[in-house]
C-alpha cells in the first residue's frame, strides 16, 4: 500500500512539473507575440472611461486589474473597441486549462478518430480517407491493419491527396498536398517513400476537397476554411464569431499566420466588409481575384452552426472546441479537423471586432478563479 501511495505521489509530482514547464513556455510565447506586434497597437488609444470599464469588469469577476495590450491589439485590426475582448495570454495560460481536461484530451485529440466520433451527425461529412498511420501502424479507412507494402500500393497512383499529422498539427503545420503518380509526387519529384518517411507515424492521407463555387470565387488556390469555436456554458453549447480564412498569392495554405487573409462571417453567411492579414493589412476585396468581400454570402452557415454544436455534445470533457470546416463543390459541409488544445481567441476577435465569448465573458472570467 505504501509503495502504491508513493508511486501515485511521484506520478502526480512529475505531471505537475511537466505542466509547469509547459505553462512557462506558453507564457513566454504569449509575451513574445504581444511584443512583436507592438507596432500595431502602439498608437491605439483607449479613453479613460473605456479603461475604467475594462478594469471594473475584471476587478469584479477576476479580482485584479489586467493589461489592456490585448484589447488595443484587437482594436488595431478591426478599429472597434470592445470591453469584453478576452486577452489571449489569460486564455492560454488560465482559461483553456479550466475548460478542457488535458489528460483526457490527449487520448481523444488524434484527428484520425474523427470519423468514429462524428459519423452519426447528420449534415456533415469528412474527407474520404485513403490511409491512416497510428504509432507507425498502417490502417485502411475502415481500420483494417495493413502492411507497409500494401500502404505504398494504395497510394502510389492515388493522384491529388492531402497528408497531415493527426497529433499537434495546429496552424496547418506539416499539412501538404501531393499529386502521386507512379510512386512519386509530380510537383516536387519526391518519392512516395520519402513523403511517408518524412511524416514518421501518426498521420492521415485524405482526398483533396473540391471547394464550393462561393469559396472558389474568393480564392481557388486553397481549401478555404471556416473556423467555428463552440463552448459549453451550463447545459447549452454556444458559438463564437465565425471566421473564414483563405490563401493568397498562389499559396495553397489558408492560415492567416502563413500569409492568408481572414474575414468575419455572420450567422447568415454574409462576409464582413474587410479581410485582414496577420500583420494588420486590410483588404476590401481579395487581392488575387478582385472579389469584393462585402455582400458576398456563403451557403449553409446556419446548418454549419447546428452541426458544430451537435458535434460538441459528442465530445465529452471538453468545454471548448475549435472546428475547421469547408464547403465542397456541392455546398456540403466538410469537417477537416478539430482542436482542443492550443486554441486561440485572438483570431476571431481581431477579425470581427466582437468578443469571443460575448455575453458569457463574465462567466468565463469567473471560471479562472475556481480551484
């Protein structure tokens, strides 16, 4: 009994130490990010009354004053003051840990499991899967274990296919499009063996989605992605402001941190009047296609919101999830991936000028004081 108790104590101590190191790393990263963007918010002024409004809310619900750097940063993009903006640093270091169980999250966050979780949700589909690799073991789409030789044979003439890691692939890292013919990528000349070896284990190979006409009209060089954040308050699921990200300049990557453009999307599917880049550049129309953002409408956004909220109900222990969707050539909703750790709240706020948690901001602030 004593040895069991000792092992439990040691294990708990090791986990606490690991989490402490992780938090220090995240904290340092957030300070670095806000420092390198200081040129964006340096000249943004918040009035005395606005400052007082922010500090009064946080003092009442959090028990202390906060830095308004993040409020000013979000305002520098949209031009809109909002007392309920949620600072990214407090979300990443405090709130996300309260919302999502990290230990359970490690088990369910593998993106190759999505079909098992959400296949019964009406109104959404997942990309067709050609191959799965979990911990170095190859699987077919219906979870039959196959040899490495059969895995190669299944892909050598698959044509256009998307390779992506199933663990820790935030911000589109290592997601790549290949066109495989006769065992090699026609664009780069890399062999299939080289591509597979570069991913090691824990990756998935899926179809290249042909996008909806409404998305292609904006930019047809990337799979343009709709980010929908859902969160649980009490016994109901709510959603944050929706954003659309798209590539530019010939890039097939839509991520705003990789040079893409993002624009707000209303619950009715109407785009905001301006698309924004990571560095604060504002565009009224897409620089590649000339398509005006204002009055451009995407189909099925109401259905998209319903789908996201229903999927959240099937995601236990997670009180906040960031979903990435697109619309295919038939305007059908396609789930690309979800994120439950390393989520971001700066992104929807800077694009829309709205608070990520809206009317629930105070409840989220109070949650950080619990336990």
